[in-house]
C-alpha cells in the first residue's frame, strides 16, 4: 500500500476496504468527529452532554442509572477521557469514552480518591519497586464519615497482599502485624466483634452473619477504632502543628514564602476556634501581603 493512502470501511456489513488518499482520510475523520452522535438517542455530543462511553451520551447513562450523580472528568488521556459518577451509597463508578460501559463498574480506588484518602502508586517488595495497579485496591470502613479507613491491595499474580491505614490528612501507613501497636489494634477489633456473637455462634459484623471471623472482616472495625483515636488526638496534633509553624515564623528570613506559613497559622487557629490568635496572625498576614505588593 502506498504511503499516501489509507484503507477505510464504509460500514460493518461491508467487509471490503476502500482505498483513499491520506488527505481525504483526515478530512473524513474530522467530519466524523465533529458529527458524532449518541447511538441511543441520536443527540450530538456537546460540552454539556459529552460522550462518556462508546457512542453513549451523559444523559442516556444517567437515565439508565438513575441512582448516579455525575461528578465530571476523572482523567484525561490521549485516547479519550474517563468520567466519574457517584451512586446512592457513595461509591464512585467510572466510564471510558472508548468502552461500551453498559454497567459502569464501581472503583474503590476512585472512591478513595474522591473522599480524600491517599493510596500508593508503588511498593518496595524484596528490594524491587512494584507498581500497584489501581484496580486491585479495596476499601473498608465508613469512607463518607470516617477520617481513617483501611485500604487493601491484593494481587495473586504479583504475590502481594497489603493493608494500610489511609487518612484524610494525606498520611498512609502500612498495617504491620509484627508491630505491637497493630497487634493491639486487631485485638481491640476482635473484642468488638466478639461482643456481637449470638447464641448460635454467629458474629454480626458486616452485612451478613458469619460463623468465622476473617482478618478482612475486622478491617471496618479497625477503621472505626482508628477514626476514634484520630479524633481524640486531633486537637493535640493541630496545636502542635501551629506551635511548630509559629516558632518557624518567628525565626524567619525575608523570603515571601512565609506568607503561606502565616495563612496556614491563621487557618489552624480558626480550626482550633482560637479567635484571639487567629485575629493577631490575620493582621500580620495582611501586613505581609501589603509589604509584598508594595
């Protein structure tokens, strides 16, 4: 085939390709892209009603999945966009422009991302950096209300089974059963589970009664315990952070970056409901900003 020609198929019933010039092919391609329409309703795709799946518009997807609320573009790529939706239970589902997602799958990874819980892109195992594919993440705990959830990553192919405490403040720490603090955490979770045991020996943890407790069934309880501890120490952590920033600011140089530090100090004092100090540092911030603009 000549370098300046392309083969096209007019329709899927015609198995014979047609040879046209590359220039004509580019014109046809541009015409098609400008006039693509939803296979279901026939409406042309627009910014307000984009193509969120293969030949399907946003409106049609929402009509089929009435429990979904549209969030927006989850990720943009050279071959198309990913779009995200949230269901009535709070889970995030994703569609892809190049795939016919009749039933958009739930994504625990996108759910954690949406609610502000961090994950890891890779993990060092046996002195090698292993990528952690987003499709193998699972979430445990009340992700809509908790500050801490348990995030697990499992792949039999990779030979990895990992569990982490993921926190809305951006921290993520591996759950290591060899460490005393995590053994105590599992012990406390087991005690909560034991309290649910009925006269027939069934535990009432999770959605269904179970006669045997597995480690994964304790994860939601662990998330609740960790959240409770997080809330109890929240004020102490915030106060320690603001004290650290104030000391750093007092020993500052003339770098304009300190306006960011002052802004964070003000924000922390407001969170701590310390209106007196918040007012003082708000005034200092205003002076710093005035000096910079001058």
